[in-house]
C-alpha cells in the first residue's frame, strides 16, 4: 500500500538524521537544508499515519465531532467570511496567483525562483489529484452545504496546494525582507490555517483531510525550498 511505502521512507529519513546525530549534519548541509530534511521526514510520517487511520475507517468519530462543533458556530456573517477565505484557496485563484508571480519573477530575471515556483504549484496540484484518486474518500454530508464541491475528499486540495503556494511566497518574501521575516511567516501561516479551517467550517472536508493535506504539502514545500536553495548556492559558487 502507498501509505506503507511513505511510512517506510519517512522513517528512513528520520533514521538517517538520528544516525548522524542531527546536529552533525549541519556542517554538511545548510541550516535550511537540515531543517528541511527533518520537516520532510515528519511530514511523510504524519501523512502515512493519517492515511492508515483513514483507510481503516478509524477517524470517523473524531472527524464528525469536530465538524458538528463547527456547525454549531455558524452564523450568516461568519458564513460569508469563510466563503471569502476559502476562495483564496480555490484552484482558479491559485492559478492566477501562480501566473502573476511567475511573470513578475520572469520580468525580474529571477529564472530560478520562477521555475521552482511553477514546478511547486503544478507538482502540488498534480500530486493532490493522484492522492485523491488513490484514496477515493467521499466528502462529508452531515448537512446541506452552501458551496458546491466535486471529486474526492482526501487529502484536501485547498490545504495542500495553498500551503505550497503561499508557503513558498512567504519564504521568498521572508528571504528578501529579513528584518520582517517573522511577521511575514506568521501572516503566511495564519492565511494557510484559515483556509483549512474554512473547509471544515463549510463542511466540505473531514478534519483528517485537511491535516493530511498540510502534511503532504509540507513535504513538497520542503523539497521545493531545498531545490531552490541548492540551485541558488550553485549559481553563487559559479
């Protein structure tokens, strides 16, 4: 099964890290690369664990309790706010964001950043579609939804792709404006978190869909940042 392979890979990454004593890898890798390795390992492990539970249908009670709690918090005003928030993670909007940023980076002749950003966005979207087909999980139907959704539920595409695209934007901005990096990364995390919460509030995803989307997105984002960092170092060395 795919989640068993993912679990094996994640454990292998973490074993390598522990085998080198974690900190001993830092002289061989940059700080970002070392942290990225750990993030990828934990992300893979987290996704595999959730996928295992979902396939064995052991998360239904947990998922249902959270969704019904959020259902009790709904108000007309909050409905509109959450619909607006969730639109920031819609595929059409994210395509526009990707195209606009790619053009901006190209005009600035930042070819490496532009290429990595395009690959990150396309890869996240493609991987999400593949995972949805593999797990084929039905969406929740606990109440009549106010937004129209299609296709399978696991993992959440809004959570996964938003984390990759907005996460990479946040990383690029934080790298450029180092004096404001803390604020930039905090706002980025808040936006990504709200998009995931909006999917739960609107009843279109199970909580484990969103958590798994974040876990898978984190792995892909870490991989893209590692590639970007390596390319930039090679350019500097040459």
